[in-house]
C-alpha cells in the first residue's frame, strides 16, 4: 500500500478532551505506526541489522502459516536444538502463530564444522541463507554461523499480525570483525543476573559475541570469593555467587556469546583495599579524589600473593581464554606517599610510575599465563614495551588504536563507542574501528580548553588526536574489532536496557557489516524497527520507562511518558551531579538519585527519530507525511498543560517545566510551518521571529553538550534535558520559509 493511498484512507487523528489521557495515548500509539509509514519504514524488503555482506532478493515470498519444520545436521547438540527452540518461540511472538494452519515450511540447518574454535576469536561465523518456495536452507561454517543465520531469519520474518512470510532471498554473510563486544560495568551499580541474561538474548539477535563484565572497582567487588570472603563483607549482598557466574557463562555460551571478566588492577581497587588494607598503598591523605586514586601496593610481595590466589580463583570461573586486568588511570597520587614504593623503584631501577605499573603488570601476566589466559588491558598498559600477545583495548582516543597496532598488539577499539556519554547512535555509528582520526579532541580544541580552564585542558590532554598515517592492510588485521562501553555511574539495573539499546544494535552493525555500510539515514529508518523487535522479544526499556514515569507522577504517568518522547538527556557527563559537586570542591557529595526525567528519557527515542524522518520526507516534497506530522505535533502541544499539572509538587518534574514550555512552543512553531507548507505559502514574519530564538536556544543546547570536556564548561540545560524534536522542527520551519 502506498503512503498516499494510506493517507486517503486514514482520517486525521483528533485529540480527546483535554482532561482525557487515554485517548491521547491511544492516538500516540496509532501515530507510531503512521509515522513509521510516513518516515519511509514501509517497504517490500525487511529491515535487517546488521546488514549482511551480500543480499539478493527475488520475486515472491515463503508463506509462514505454521511454525517451521526444522532439522539440523553437522551442528553440535544440544546447542543447535536449543537454538532452534529459541528461534521458534521468537517467531511465535513476532507473528502470533499460536493456531497453526497445516504444516509449516521446512528449515534445514547444516554446519560444515562442529568448530573447535567456537566461543573464541577463531569461531567460524559465516553462513549462507536461502529462502525459496522449497523452504529455508542455512549452510553455516560452524555453530556460530548457524546462530547468526537464525538471527537474520528472525528479522526476515519480521513483526506483525498480517499473514507471515519470508521473502525469497539469498544471503552470503560473515562478520568483518571477530570481536563484537559490549562492556557492562557491574561495579558502580550492580546489574542483576536476570538483566544480564536479557542483554545476552538481545546480543544473540544482532550478532554481538563478547560480553565484557567490569566486575570490580572502587564501589564493589562483584564476584563471590571463597578464598577472600572479606570482599563480600562490604557488598550488602550485591554480588554474583560462583554458581550464578557459572550459570551466566553457560547461558551465554549457548547463544554464541563469550563472557570476558575484568578485575581492574592496580587502580580502581577501592573495594579490595577496603577489605584488605594490608595490601593497599597509602595514597595522598590531602587528595580530594582519594577514593578514586586508591591503588594496590606494587612493592609488597603480599600484594602478589593475594592476586595470585584471587585471580587464580576467578580464572577458574571464566573459561574464556581472554582475561581483562584493567590497568587504567593509575594516579600519580596513588603511590607518591608510599615510602616502600619509592624504595622498590630505586632498588629495581624503575624511573617512573609508568615503569612501576609495567613491572606490576608483568607479574600479573605471569599469573594468568600459568592458567592458560591471555591478558587484556586498557591502552595505558602499552605505555612501555609488553609482549605482543597482550590484547590492548584502545579507549582514550582513536590514536590509541594506531599506537597499539604499531606495537604489534591485537587491539580492541572502544574509542568512540562509550554509550554512557549519552550521544545518539549516529555519532557512534560514524566512527570506524580502523579510523585513527575517528574519535577524540583536535589539538585546536585542546588548546582552546587550556585557555578556558587549566583543569579542563588537563582533562582534555589524553583525548587529543594527532595526525597519523592510515593503517596498512597488514596492520588492520591486528584490529580484532570493537567494543561499546557502558559505565554505570548513571545507570541502574532498571535503566540498563534503555541505555544499551537500540544504540548497541547500531554498533553491532558497525562491527559486523562491510566498511561501506555507513548511511546515517538508513540507520535512522531501521533503528526504531529493530528496537521494537528487541522490546517485543524481551527487552524491558519501554516497561522500565513506564515504571519510572509512574513513580515521577503516579496520578499522570501518561503525561510524563508523552513528554519523554520529545526530550533526551544532556550528553557526556553533564548529568553527573556527584562529579560536578566534587569538581566544585565538595569532598563527600551525596550519591545521585537516578530517578529524574533525564534518567528516564531515551537517548534515541523512536518517536523523535520517526518524526524527524517524516519531516525530512515532507521537506523533500512528500506531502503524505503532512497529516501525521500535524497529528503528532498536536499531541505533543496538547500534552504540555497536562505535564505542567502533573509536575505540581514533584521537584524533579518541576525542574523540567522550562523544557516542557519549549516543547510546547516548538510544537506550535512546527504546526505553523505545516500550515504554511500545506497552503503553499511562505511562513509569516511573525511566526519566523517566534521560532528563531526558540530553535537557536534548543539547538545550541544540543551543540553545547556534544563535545567532551566542553560539555562540562557549558551552562547546564534545565533538568539536564535537551529537546530531541528540535532538529525536526527546524527542518519544517526551513521548508516553510520558501512557500514551496
């Protein structure tokens, strides 16, 4: 059905009475589908993410009136039978096949190899998938390839209540990178086993294959240690038992996901030092950031005996060959007040803190090597020569990738992929793992920050990127892949799904698909569709946001939920009020409550994304988008007084009232623009003058928090919120200025 025909058949949605919330939400749900059509989401071809290496569609489709009749050969059992059962359950949820009509089509899966390298960097992940009138055939290089083929088939079938089918297609596919990872910080905020399993489920569906768990830091040591039980004494029950770790590892393995643990040493060890102070360095008692600068004592043999026992115990819980030992952010203050460290350095000819760190990590690597583990560490570990077998995780800027590869090291790229920075998916998607200029601050930006604030200039220095020659084809082979990072200072268990997804799906494509798959408009069209599918299949982002809205306004959660469609949290660490207080000199600020609108607001809200895509289509001349854009703007405008009423007596919501007023005014400006476009008239001067300062301020707030460090120097937007629909309204206003 064409969009224009749909427009003639669907009447313009009318809002319910001002006091009626249910008609508003019903209209909003209806509009979600209409906006998808107006944004160009209706197409003959299904939405795939990641995009496969090669896809060739043919005329026709395979009907799916009943579950697939599946059989497999050459694939290990019970792994493949369990995978087929999960697949069948997902298809039933996607297409409501509860009452099958006759026999379903055949699904044949063949693994060319049982693959001894499964769950490793050598896993055979390629596959070929054919759909034709005879059924579906999957020819996989190994079990990982079979899982990935089933992930693609889920997306080919899609979601809906209409008769299900899969288009006739031939797909040849294999990943660009072997390491396609997600790092979740469980130390600063504990993430439940149930929440982690949900992430593994979603990872399987978008072909991510490494879950890196940051399991220790200043705030906690999150794995039960039978050998060192004091580590749990201060955890308030929030740690994983050894049985739970084994359960998670097995759960992930069935889904093609490796669990790589990280126990960060020698810094970020406040929890260890609190439990076993005898192996801690003294630190600087006058340091306002002492808790962050706490480190183990590298001059004490007791430290190495402790670590040998602890890492040995932890290595036995995690069968993966790779074991992350951190190694980042050791402060000069950590060891400067420890006489034993100074004496040790003098006795061993170590001339700097960096050389002391290198010695420390050489001892740790020996402990891991005895247990058959390869050490992984953040890029600081490569500041001195280290064995070429060590895997370096580049995080500070894109140059770090080039420096690690130049040293001959297998490298994981995280620079550009920090999801806790709350940047939209498109900004992360634009960074390629082998682009040595892809992420960081320019030298000019660092110099400007230095003039603005010496503190800011110092913070910016590690992020500075300098010109480097591109990687050679041989050097590119050392880039194992990419890994997005979600540090949890501002992420609770309840927020985990929404802060990871759908952006994790965008980066899954960056790490899997060919390098030339880069179109941000295509990404924006597909991202809400994939988000809907993942939420249908178990992610709790929408449900958690609804709970947060209900807590914020128990009597009017719909008003809050509608408001949240229009906004996004301010970016980088600008919402981190605890850090702001410490930088202002407050030594012990209270912990931040993560229950405000900025905590519930989506980074890439589906409604705002679809609205902007529809606005672009209208600006390009497709008037079929006009009525649904108008209906959506009317909903947002009508919600403003509802939100204002709901905010009374609720400080977190009252703080957002200026943003709510801007949403209302921008919605009105958008409606004025639509009226002008509909009548072929230029937007009047009064309307332009009203819209201009609104848009300028809203877009300036987008820009002000779009660069690291600079964001901290900018004025905070009210309630740490930016208006997500502002760019779309700007598109409409500009389109209306010509009278076209």
